């Protein structure tokens, strides 16, 4: 079948402006242009748009989606199974959070005291699941299943106070790194302070600590684009700066 841009827009629930933008960046081009100059889409484009929306739902950027869809190794059936698995994991995370909220509401309405540790179960589980999804295979290969499982158990065992401290410390590290970058010296006092905070932050989840492991983690921050993106999304070059600072910090 053939679809006009208006028809496809209504069917997929996306704006015509979005479809035009996808055409401009060559993410989703129409199968042809009519004699009147209108974009015409076929079933092939419908399937591709479905894939784009799936990947967007999983949090991928359009640039990354384009690289995936244009790759010679792209297999639509394999992608569909992958989407299903990802969405089921996401649903499980949401179900856990919903359950947590429902228990909190029930405790408030009935005047029952809900244990503080239970209030954060969903958030801690979501944190573990996200880390496993993004970095699990690499971390397990580097440190082994036993250590990763110990780390996950440590997260699940966090008290409310520890969990709040953990999240606050995460922001403090970024802020301190940014100040250190303003100085421009990865061996400076502020950079070493950021590394000390980073070491403390690892203590909330790591079941062990060694300078070598800390230094190796710094190498992963620049060697793996997913780790690199986490820091560079706060400030360009932050991952490299932290790695350089960690080299100094762990060899002192």
C-alpha cells in the first residue's frame, strides 16, 4: 500500500513535521515523490518507522538509530525480538515502581508504617537493572559474576539514608569535576578531590576496592562510548579529564 505523509502521521501518531525532519536527516525517506510534490510512503517505510519509534522508546538518539538501521547487518526480526526483550524489562521496572507506590499509598491511607527500606526498593532495583542492561556484560567480564552480584546485593541493602547520600554524591562528583576542568589541571587539588569523591561513591556499590581496579575503570570511561557519554553529556571532555585525574590519583 501507499500512504501520504498525512495518512502515515495519523496512523503512527507522529507529526508530519517529524516525518519531514526524518526525511531531511535521511533517517526515513519516502519511497517516492508524487508529480504534485507530495511524499509517498510504502509498507517498507512503515516498518522502518516502527523500528525508529521502538528505538526512541528505548532511549536511543536519532543518530544512533540511523546507524543501526543503515547497517548491512541489520535484521528486522532480530531487532523485533530485541525490542520485545527491552520493553519487557522496562515493564518489569515500571511494575516494580508502581507496586512500590501502591504500597506507599496503602500505608498512608491505612495509617500503617511502611519500612523506609521498602520505599526505595523499586528505585534501587531500577538502578541495578539499568546498569546491567547498559554495562552488565563488560563489567561481568572484567570483574566476574561473583563480584558484580555482591555489588548488586550491596545496592539492594542500602538504607534510605545511604541511598540519598549515594545519589547526592553522584552530583557532587560532577560539580567538582567541572570546577577542576575550569582550572585545566587533571593533577590539581580540585581534580584529586573529585577522585576522592569518586572513590567514596564506588564504596557504596563496590564490594572491594583497589587502586588498579579504580584506574581500570577510568580507562573504561574513555574506551567505551556508553561510559564516555555519561560524563561527556555533563561537559565535553569530562570522561578524558576524569581518566587522566584517576591515573594520577591511583599512582600517588
